[in-house]
């Protein structure tokens, strides 16, 4: 045994001189790996930057408006490409910019309002598809029917700072009051709005014009509640909406299911999905397969969570029918099987 330890000691002594070279080789390898990762990150950032400028050029944005969009993205701690392709991020960043502008002299505030309106028009955020969830009353279009404190009204004009509604009868509320509004003919659901009434004046052709501040967080009223079931599995999304938001997405986007119901799903994905994205979903529930289910993205953060993933909320659009009932039945069966297994 003593001879063995002496042999090990001699071997270690002989290789001690080579130890610094090994350490340097390991450090060089680590530096190479780090350099490759840095180059990859830089290339992806450059590609996103190039895509942002390409999109701005395609939308005929001026250099001043491009710089303004970049400043909005910086204030929102996001990338410029995210700002111009994600409706929720655009609304949040512009709402913050309008709040800041309200504390500046009128000429400067008017310039901010005008630039935001130009960006909205150029990016197509002023003419959203009917399936897109309402994120701000700044997205409403003239002619939209509303309920104003139980009175029927119509949107007459929308600016970045004011929502003007026309009533045929004298209003039952006065200026300075917080008023509850309801969307009578909403895009894909019913919404409850809370807006401050700032002015009331007679309309030129009869009726009354009411000027409201905007609601930046409309409350969506779900038509029907479905029980949610924890679900493991995958879902594939095939974007089909025509607006430019999903142009940088793959033809098929794979996501992981977190939970599922007859009305929608919560999923985990490796890229941000634009809010309002319309897609056809394919997935399985037990032995039942569902193909090309019309789906819209209701919510998805523009930045990943601590785990590096994005958690999105999806809704299955369209009226409930036989396919919806088949999905509810399949989910019920899965839940019953899981309950029986847990009891056993």
C-alpha cells in the first residue's frame, strides 16, 4: 500500500508542471464559449434592429417618428421591434407618454399626441381586426355603439386624449363625474368602461356631445365561465390573422399547455405572441383530437418571465357549438380519470 501511495505522489509531482497549461486551456475554452454566445446575442439583436427599421420603412415612418418610437420603447424597457409589433406594449407605452406629456407645456404635449396618432395609423393599430381584444378606448372607431349610464350613444370622434360620444337625449350625468359605459356591439365580447366625463355640449344637428377621458384598462365581461383543468401536453398554433403583428412568427408555433377549458387555454411558449393574434390551434385531450380551433391571444407579456418563457392566455373564439361541447366532455373525462387515480 505504501508503494502505491509513493507512486501516486511521484505521478502528481511529475504532472504538477503541466497543471498551469491545463488551467489556461480550460480558461481559453470557457472564453471561446462565452465569445460565441456574445456574438450570437449581438447577431440576434442586430437582426431585430434591422427588422424594426425595415418595418418602419415599409410603413413610411419619418426619421423623427422612428426616433420617437425608439424613445417610447426605451421608456417601456422594451425593444423597438416589440413596440411596433405588440399592441399591448404599444398601448401601455403610449399611455405613459401621454401622462408625461400632460405635465408639459401645451405645444410640447400636442406634439406628443400628434406623433402617437401618426404611429397608431402607420402601424395599423387604428383599424384592428374584429377579433382583437379591446385594450384601450383609444382603439374604438367612430360609429361604435355605446351605453352611457343606460342611455344609447354612438362614438363620434376618437383622439389620443378624448373619446367623444353623441347622445340623442340630454345626458343624465354631468361634467366631472366618473361614468360607466358599456360596449353594445363590442368586437368579440362585451366590455365595461369607466371614463371621466370632461365636457357636455349641444351637437350641431341636435343631440348632445359628451367628451370623456380614455379608459386604459377596459373590463372584459366573459360570456360564459368554463371550468379549467390542469393539462400537460402540447398545442400547435398556426397564425392566420392578416395584420403585420405575426409577420415575424413561424408558420406553426409550438406551445406547452398549462391548463385548458372549453373557452380557452393558458400556455407556455418560447417567444412572445402578439396580443390579438388570430391562430388555428391543434391539440389533444385524452384520446380526443381537436384540429384548427379558432383561437385569439388575449394576453402575453412582451418580456419573458424568470424561467425564460412567456405565459400567454388564449381564448377559443366563435359561438359555442358541438365542437365546444365535445371539448368540454373530453376535459370532464380527463378530470374524472385523474380523480379516480388520485383516490386509488
